C-alpha cells in the first residue's frame, strides 16, 4: 500500500514555480508553521484575512486615535504648527481634541459674545460653574419653566371655563378672572374678586371681603401690584384695605420682585449667569417680558465685578455658607429717597424692610422712624439724618465709616446723596457682606464703586498687642440687620440661621487697610455710624482720645438695655463707652444710658439746614448744652432703669467674651 503525504502532494500540484509568486511563498511559509500546515487553502485564506484586519485595527489605535495623524495634534507637529504645551503625550493618547482635553483639565475658554474672559476671570468662572453646579441649575431652570408653561395652559383653560360660565349667567363678569391670570400663577392666590356680574350680581358691588379681603367687588383693577407684593409678608402681616397705602408709603417702595412669570431667580442664578453657564428661558408671548434679573449681566463691567467678588468671597467664606446665602437671596425693586434700586436680600427679611423705612423717613410725606419699626415722635430727632448731613462732613476727601453695614443700604444712600465721599463699610457677618457687595455691584457704577471699601470683619479690642481675635455671632436671614453675639437661646431656626465665627480687628487696622491711596492715611473720620448690635463697647474704649475727638459726628445708638445680663460687658467698659458717645447730640437725645452723665457737655446737633446758623452763634442751638437739657423727660425714671439693667453691677467681661452666639438661660 502506498501512503500519500499531503504536503508532498500540494507541492506537486502547485509545481516548482509556485514558490516564486507571493501566494506560493505564503503557502510555503504556512507549511512550516505548526497548525497552519494542516489547514486547507480556504482556512488559510480566512486566517490571512483576519490577520490583515487585526493589523488595521492595531494601526488605527496606535497611530490614528492617538492623534499622530489627527488634524488637532499630529498634523501641526509634522508641519511645524502650534501644539498646546499644557497637553502631555499621555493626554493626547486619549484621542480627544485639544478643546475637550483642556475642558477636562479645567482649561475651558469662556467667551461672552465676541470677547473672551482673561485667564484669571476664566479660572473664576470655571470655579463658579463647579461650585454652584450650574449645569444642574440649568436643568432645574428648564424644569421650572416647563412647569410655568403647563400652569399657563391650565389657567387659559380655566379662564375660558369661567368666562363661558359667566356668559351663561347673563354676561356677568366673575371678578375679571382673566385679568387675574398672572396673580394666580405667580402667587398661588387665585382670588375671585367679588363675583360682580352685569346682570346677576353675586358680589352685590361690595368689597369682596369674603373672597379677597380688599378691592371693589368684581373689579380686579388696581390690586395686581398689591397681590404681587404679598409674597414679602407673612400671613398675619398682610395689610388690608386702608392700611395698605400707609404701609407702602412708609416703605417708600413696591417691594416687588421682577416679573419673571413664576420663575424664582436667586443669587445662585446670578453668579451662574456671570460665568456664562446658564441661559434664561424666553417668554412665549410678545406681550410678556423674558425672565431676567435687573442686574445687568450683559455689561462686561458688571460681569467682571461679580467674578472678582466671587474670588474674594471664596477666599474668605466657607463654601457651604456661600451656597446657603446665594440660595436665600432674591432681587427686589425698592427706592432710596427717590433713587430706584434693585436690592438683593432674603425673602421676608424684616431687617432690610425696617432699614428701608428708616432711610426713607420723612421723604415726600412718609412717616419718620428712629429705628427699624420705632416711629419718631415730636420730641425726638430722627437719629439717622443721613439725608441731611452738613456739607463739611461729606464729599470729596471726607471719610464716612459705617460699622455694622449689613446689606449696604446706608452706604449706597451716602453714595447717591454725597458723591465722592469715601466710605468704609464694615460688616462682621460673611453672608451680609456677600449680599451687600452684590447690591453695590448691581446698582452702582464703576466710578461710584471706587469710593466704597467693604471690609469683612468685626470691630474688636486690642488683646496682648495683637490685632486679631474672634467672636461667635448669629446671622438670621429673617433679620439681617441684627447679627450679634447675645441672642436668646431659644431664638434659633436650624433650617436657616447660621452661627458664625467672626474675625475681630481693631478699627485702626481696618482703616489702614481700607483707606485708599488718594485719601491720606490718618484722615479723620468725618461721620461714624454705629449700628453694630453692641460692638460700640469694643470700638469706643479702644480708640485713642485724640482719634475719638477728631470724629466730626457720631450717629447710631447704644445697646446696653437690650443685651441680656449674662452677656453684658463690664460696667467699667460700658461707662467709658457711654461717657464718650453721649457727647454727641444724637446719643444724648435718644439713648437712656446717657442719663448717667446729666452734666456732661453735648456737642450741638448737626443738621445740614442749620449748620451755618449754629456755627454763626445766632441762637439756633436753643441753649441745650448738657445731657440733662438735651434728654429732657427721658431721664425721669433713669435710676430705676439703671438698677433693672444692671448698669453699674457687671464686674467683668466674662459673659461678653464667651465663645457663644447665645445668651444661655435667656
């Protein structure tokens, strides 16, 4: 029997010349490789095809995807083009474009229209986007807008239903329901006013109190603005009927938020807009304005100011405090003695509302207030005479120091009334400091901003030759003007209030930092405004006598009678403070603590209209020279008050310096 060798047979079949061709050589090579030598020609062809495909994929991965031949990297390197030096070869191996790689590495280039942010602004904008999660905020904004549109659709259907119902009753008008659409949507009120029809008179032309609490039955006109404003009041605080006009006049403003068709835009949205990270939706009808903020983000100057503010806030405030503050703050249309402003403050902030009452006191017939909600009677001067300061104390090269500046309203008013006055605005609470800076940047021009110098710090005393110390204070969004360290223990809202550790510095150190170069160092304080919830007991005793005597006029009040006994400073500290500030007319006239010095000589009261007469000595001073003469009947029961308030009984500062924002046991 003859055994056939398969490999020999293939050679004979192909012939000797087969080895000279490429195919023949491949077959010869395959014959020498284990396993391949036992495969048929078709199997060998399949193996060859697979090998070629594997080679192509490998080539694509190591050459094409790695960017050696890509237009963004390889081509430029081969032809001498620019390659961004910040991108390593390892990064380029990911196969992403330079723009994508830069974005992943924090190098995204942000442009606003045709202009690109500079490197510092770009870095700040990227930090805003990351910290505030602006991408998620955009998605949230779009969901809210879809909810608004769905609500409008439902309201349109409801309006049509009510109108059809009214027509069925003989053409009557159900309180102009169609005119109430926006109020129903924006405020959740949906009031049907009066049900006063032309033929069927369901409201009987009454006041419609059963349905709305105010307004003429069936006539929706004239109340839209009021309903918009109701958002600023608690349920029990809503003024009714005749009370409304007086209340609004005292505020001097509408207290309305921008009409954003139901969208609530917070300061978080404002900063994401400044970072060019979100886009506000567009109105669906030509008659309705687009949702917006009055703060002009389209102005590159305003945008830059907000970016710089963010950088400053991030270096001085914890991230969680920034986040919480921005979520609480919304924009409100107000006036400051005839100057229209759009202020940012928390919803239902009684402190901001009270301060607006004070600053607008007596303007165009409004009521006059000494403090937040304390009307000034005929026997007392309005202690906040910012609108009537003598010209010698304000203007160019004059220094106005606002201690406890809260949301910056007083500093803004001084800027409007007395241009070029240098203002040092000192605020210990970081949330209020951040909000006041937003107010400055959204309402003042770049030139006006050059004269305001906001400082985040509390005013303390000098300890052991050291300028730095600390104190715990409580910040309340419902009362931003009352940040202090002596709050009642049970007066804390865990959902919104913040206990802060405040950096205390001496006034001298603060002024040395804040005083601009064009104002000579050591320029005396022309006006010192003390509205700092007790910091006067740190500030006044620590001042050198010469520095104190150089102050032109001091405004504000003392707080001894308000501070709980367990948190009061020492009586020695209190006496030194009171004896100094009571030489100024506004304190002697209003602060009961001054009655402890009945024979103390008081400087003349200083009002803009009377200054020249007082200086001329023509009797305008009316003979009031001592505290007893200035204070009058206020001092009648002083000894009883002094005993009750422990004015002379506090031996030391242990309670005052305790590291707690609360008066325990109060």
